């Protein structure tokens, strides 16, 4: 049986291994507050190829929950949006940056939170005439947080003890940041609680700085 030389076998293997192309898109800042004036977020292409980018602004219905539990509603599907982002699409050459403008459309009484997603579009990638067999394209959407704030703001919080721990509510009209809370002696990372979205801490002994401790009572 005829055997390929070793160097030929290696060449075949190399050709069969998929190449990987990454999108190098960045947004700045990652979190921005909008009140009664337009604000801008900058999108940049740090890669060596042109990028075709789509922009989506979605209202976060339950801010402060884990990412996998988030409920989003695209502003484009909202009957009376209070915030708008433009443009919807853009082309970025290598090294180029362009702004996304956030436009408040009406005043609000309670903080609203949005996700601004910037997503490179795979379908519009430039390809060479010869093509690239086995090309694997990795396109990662970049997400920022947009806080639309009321003109008059006040922070307030309430801690309610329950049978299995504690329930924390933001009773003001903007988010409340909590640092140093602990469950059964283990200090949690700082987190935010937003109006309309309570945060539940489950454990035998809950402490929140500045509030009486909660001790769970067995049924």
C-alpha cells in the first residue's frame, strides 16, 4: 500500500483543522445614565477586518436578576417608548469608532433599565474569492447597561423578614446598592435592587447593614 510522506500527512491535517475568526468590537462606556439630554456610547472596531454591526435597545423588565433570568422587550416592539437608540446598523472599518445616540423621548417617574446590544453580523462578512474552507467565525455580542433616570430621584429600601430568609425592596424611584449583606455569615458581593423587582435572600440568618437581622423560622 502506498503511504503518504509524513510531511504530506501533516499538511492534510492542517487544512482540515478549522480556522477561527474573531470579531474585535468594543463599546464604551459599559454603563451609562440618561436623564433629559441625549447621551452617546462609542462603538469601536479593534480588528483588522471591516465589521457590520446591528444595534438593539431592549428594556429590562426585571433588572437585578441573574443574566439567565432576564426578561427583555425590544424598544422597537414597544407602543410608547421613552428611550430610543440610533442608528440601528453601522459599518466599521478597521480602527474606526462611531457613536450610538441615546435619545430620551419622555420623562419618567421611576428608573428604567435597558440593555444595549451591539452584535457583529456574520452574514455580511467580507470573504475572499477563493473562500476559506472550514472557517469558524466567532461573533460575540457586546452588551451595555443604560439607566434612564427620573429628574427627581430618591433612594429608599425596606427589608422584610420571611420564613425562609429576607426580602429586600427598593421603595424609592431609583436603584439601591447594597454592600456587606450576608447569608449565614457569608458576605455577598455588592448588588443592586431596583424598584419593582425585589431581591430574595434565602438562609437561616440574613444580615443587611443598617437593618435588623432576619432569622428564618422553620415551618
